[in-house]
C-alpha cells in the first residue's frame, strides 16, 4: 500500500516476493490497470496473463499458474499475475474486491501472496469513513493473515504523506501493530534528518520500519532482471520479508495455521473461482 503516488510500492512488492520465495512459492498480484502498471514489462518469462482467465467460467489451478509470469530472484523464481495484452487492446476489467484477489491466489496455490495495490491509503480511509462504508485498505487488512506494508519515499514530502496515512489508519482502528513500513531511498547519500526523525517516531506505532536503499539497477530497469540487484537491496528485501513474517507470527502464532480456502463454485474444483465473479456462498467477503 502506498502513502501516495510514486512511493516505491511496486519495487517493495517485488523485493518481498523475491525474498519470500526462498521459503516457499510466492506471487505478486498486480491490481493496477495495464497502462498504469510497470509489471507487464518486467517478467523474464511472461505468462498468458490475467486476460487468459475467463471472467464468467470456472478455471483450474493449471490455468491460473499458466497465467502467471516468472521473474528470477536470489532463491529461485517467483511469479506475478498481470495483464500482458498489447497497449491498444481495451482495458481488462479487474475486480476491486480484495476477496476476489484472495480467491484467485488461493486457486493458484501459492504460499505467499503480495498484493501491489494502487489506492492512496489516507485518501481511501478518509473517504470510506465519510461515506460510512468499508474502504479498500480495511478490506485488504481483513483478509486472512494479512500484513499491511505501507510504502513511502524517504524524503520530507514522502514521510509527511506517510505520517498522515498512519494517523488516518490509527483513527480508523486499522492494524498498525502488524503493519510494516518500507521507506524507499530515491538517491545516493544519507537520509535527511526529517526522515530519520519520522522513522524514529514511527517505530513504537508499527511493527517495523525498514529502509530500502537506492539501487541504480532499480532506477534503470525496475524489477526486471531482479537477480541483478545490489547486495544491499537484497538484504533490504530479506529484512522486509523477516519483518512481515515476524508480524504474522506475533499476531497468529508460529507456525502459522493453514489459511482458509475459499469455497468452490457448484460442480467445480476448489481452484476454479474466477476473480471477476461474485463470491459464492461461503467465500470470505
């Protein structure tokens, strides 16, 4: 989740998936519209893409896995589900409900799932509260074993947006006690004093604060060729993964219990729930 636009959210999502893949199968869910997302250009081995999953028919686990693209990492390959259609095709209608994405990830059978969300967190929380409805942020946080990762640039404006997002989340009673903050450094050099001060002030309010260093490969190529990232970047990814797992273990125990599996469609295998269909009876919503 990003405190604002340009918060380093997709890079953090990729680092998390790459690091979590050392312990089990991991995938990033790209929830952004294709023309606003960097993910279609990054995979080394593009899969069939989200468009290959029929919105109005059951599908199998093999179909979900064939739709996923592969990227290399320090501990082996990890995956991303994104839209690989050409730019001139019509935009794919993606589900907005986090529960639909949870169904999709469960259908694919991955052990660790990272959702690259697109909404600015503070705006979502405040508008949802004003409209007396459940916002996207609250819905993502309510999924089984969900650990929010709040991303911001390690700049004065970046941490100011982050502090606002944390205040809004606290006022709404969202689970800051299991939230990890990722501060992405945009360039070489030391952290500005306001960023250091903000990180220190945030430490008691959240589960962990992790700094992601500047990486020239990320600046030039994003998460493409993710096996060529710098050593310090890999270490930051490992620290992020450790912080997420620690937050999950403190909240739900060690080892983690088995996650709930969404109900199957009638006369369909358990892995056949489409993200574009309404949740059938018994599915977490």
